[in-house]
C-alpha cells in the first residue's frame, strides 16, 4: 500500500498522531513530534469504548448480568420512581444511549458540564427526568456512562481502573495510563482516560482479532460482535449508528443507484477533538488518529473520511482489479 501522499493530505489537520496497521503490522506511523509517541494524552470519549470492553469481559466472567437486566438492580432509586418509566431502564439502554433520560451533553441545559460541577455525579444523573421512553431514542449521554462505571465497580468489587489493569491493560501490555475519578472515587466512564497512541492501536487490534490477543481470548467473539453491531440510528447531526458505546458507519455514503460499488464498513471509538480508533474488519485494518485541538473544529471528524478512508478504499479496489 502506497501512503506516500497521505502525509501531505494530513497536513491541514496538524494531527498529534496517525497510525495505521494492516494484518497486524504497522504500515503508517506519523507523529507531529517524536516525543509524542510515548506521551499519554486524553482520549476523551474513546474512554466509552474501553468501558464497553470491560463490560463485555465482566459479562463473560459472570460478574455482570445480561444486558437486558434493569439498572434498578444496581440503583434501587429507579424502581422507587413510580411516577415515570425509569424502572424500565436496562444496562443495554445505558450502553446504547437510549435510556430516555433528559440530557443534552453540550448546549441547552448543559447536563454534562452541570454534572461535573456537582458533589455527586451519579446522584445527579439518577435524578434527571425522562424525556423519552427507555429504548425509543438515542441521546448522547456521558452521565449514563458514569452510571455504567459505577455499576461495574459494584459488580467487580474493585475500581474500574484496577479491573482494567487486570483484565485488559496488562494482557495488552499497556503500562502507561491515567484515569480521572469523580468526587466519590468512581473512574469516569465517558471520558478522562489517557493513553499512548500505540496503546490505542493495540486496543483496536484486539477488536479486529475478535477479542483474541496472542493465545488468549480476552473478550468472547460473541460479545465483540454484539457490542460493535449497529443498535440504534445516531441522533442528528451525528452520522452512522451506535452500538454498545461504539459508533458504526460505512464509507463512502451510497445510494440505491450505486450500491454495487465498493464500500468499507467500520466501527469506531471517537473522542472530542479528534481522538479516534477505527476498525475495518473486511480489510484487516486499524486506524488511530489523535489531536490536541482545544477549539471546536470539524477537521478531526473529516480526517478519516476525507484523507484516510480513500486510501483504504483504493486498496480494496486495487486488489479486486488485479
């Protein structure tokens, strides 16, 4: 695969890093500065996909019940709220952002910033009213991710970070990380984890390999497939669909008239500001992009589909014509 022009294509984005692996081998690795290769940095909402992996592992180990289990098993407050349908909220609803809790993340009532300014984040989320019936609509909600983190800590009897070390980080050889906590010491479920770009690539590779690392099945193939499958259409203006704290999409956009043309299906983790892990099973490829832009910009969202994906699609089309 010839990536000779990719560096030029990536210049406007001024990325911290871009890593591409194909069939388990790194074929492209670029950093703005050499030291950034070994620097841990916030991956923002990519944390959610790490949490999803930990949920799958805990389910495989029998520490967590089935995803259809009511969240009220862990938060009796939901069951006591007889004036609403909160008792119907399940673990699956929290994982797919379809809990129905009234939440705007940013803008409007600013639920996310308000949560981080309260003395008890979990209580804040539990107290939010419903705006929709559980399971009927996606509404991006980092508060729900914090509930999931609290549930995982309850179920495993240890901190989320410690559970991650034992079941995920140590097997993958991830030694450098940091993870923020809420005022109660619960590790942040929707953001706050910092990793090196190469360790983000390892995590993506684990999913490309259907949960297997070396000779060990860290996550069952069944739960890898289930958690990265489209479960609900993403809320506008976001594109694609959503699984268990994973995004799913296809490049390029197709219509019925050109459905016969080649396309790439992928699932990905995305963090604010351009922290991304893309997994493309059909071409055995993982892409990691990281950035440190503080201002809101659409460039990070465009990098994969405008710069990287065309090269990957070229690989597919080239192999077919040979």
